[in-house]
C-alpha cells in the first residue's frame, strides 16, 4: 500500500489524528509494509499492512499485553472495535509503538535474557481462550510449502542462462553445501511425516513463532518486549525455544551457551523434545534459504533486496548459521 492509501484508511477507520507517517524497514518480512505514525499529541503507533501471517498476530499480543502490560504491542481498535481492517487484499492494523532499543543493537545481559525466558514462559502459559483458538492457527507439521520452493530454487540453480554477480555468488555458495541442504530437506520431510502421525505430542501452547532478536525490544534495564506476532501459532514450546537453544537463527548474533543458560533460568524447567527441535530447525532453514534465494534469482527484485537476501542465505550456510544446527544428529 502507498502512503496515501494508508492515510486514507486511517482517516476512514480509526480515531487517529495522524501528524506524521514514516516508512520503517521490515527486514526479511517480504509480505509486510510498516510505518511509524505520530499523532497530534505526540503518541507513536506502528501501522502495518500485510498479506501474510494471520489475525493471530494481533489477537495473541493483545492477550499477552493484558496479562503482562508493556510486554507486547497493544492493538488500537478501529471505530468498529475490530483489531484490524481488511483492505487491499491484506490486513491493516495499528498498534502502540514499543519504545526502546532493538535487541539487534542492544547489549543483552543476564537480566534481559532472563526476562526473555520469563516472557516466553508467560506467553506459553496464556489460557487458550475461545478467541485464541478461533484465530491462532494450529501447527500441522507440514513443511511442503518450503520444501516445494526449495526444490524449485535447487533446480533453477542448474538451469543454463545469463547470470549476474549475485546469482553466481548464490550458485557457488549453494552448490558447495548442496549435499547438506538436501539432507536437511529429507530429514525435515521425514520428521514432519512422523510428527503428523505421532500418537503423543507435548501440549500445544500459544507461540510467537519468530522470537529472534530482531523481534525483541529492550524497553528498560532488565526488561524486554516482543513485537511482530504475524506467525503466531498454537504449537509445542519447541516452536519458540529453537530461537535460543543451540544458538538460535541469527548467524551474526548466535546465542552463547551462557546466554542460553540465563534464558533457561527465566523460562524454567522443560524437557526438550529433540525431534520437535530438529523439525523446527530444519523447517526454518528451508524457509530462510528458499524464500531469500528466490528473491536473489528474481530479476524483478530490487538490487538491494537481492543483495540483502544473498547475505541472509550465506549467513544460514555459515558455521554459526542455522544449517549447522539443522544437521545436528
């Protein structure tokens, strides 16, 4: 959506007198556009349009913020009381801006890692109300979307034709790790099939599903908040725990063993299901690799988006990246 479109929707559906509307980058979220709005009283809000995720991304943080005020962005209801507005083939929402420093840029110490563990435990312990069950999708253990895209990318990298520097760099990096990549693809497919038919699974709880440091804000000394709940789901706890245990998903900011210990002190006792952890790591590796490699291969994508996508792919393939974890027996 354009800035003018957003302003028109806000004027029609919200009691919000917008003084300023500034675009904000959304990182690797290719399905979203984000703006920071300031009203005439100086209040700040995040305005997001997305055609991805689900309404769970608004219902779940509203529930978490009610239980733990300040721990998640509280949605601003529209004039009809709805948490979002359907427009332009997607959802537009307005939430309170979470003030603080992105955990990508903040030095997180013992208190912050403990607070993250405590916050995820509180999220996982939220009552599964009728509202949550209605809007928050349930884990299906079906990686086929990312497996199919992975297969298309894998095949495309063998097709003859003109290639620029970015495509050549991607091809070299991918082919060097192709055996490992295909092994993760097979393992994830096999684990998904086994989990779909497994007789006994751990409890399904409300999960953020993407709680890496880019979606974490340090709001004060020893205090953190989660943002961007677009992938929220009802799933076993390992769906969120994989973003810390083993090092997490950020190759340039892996969670150290000490940080993981601080996190677990805050989270509390939990017997990790290693099949679930392996499945989630594999599925996330396939998602990051396939989706971002597809951007690099698309000549219609902006050069900067392609360059950023290549950087994320090489990060996943690096020694501290998610591929190494996904290969762990």
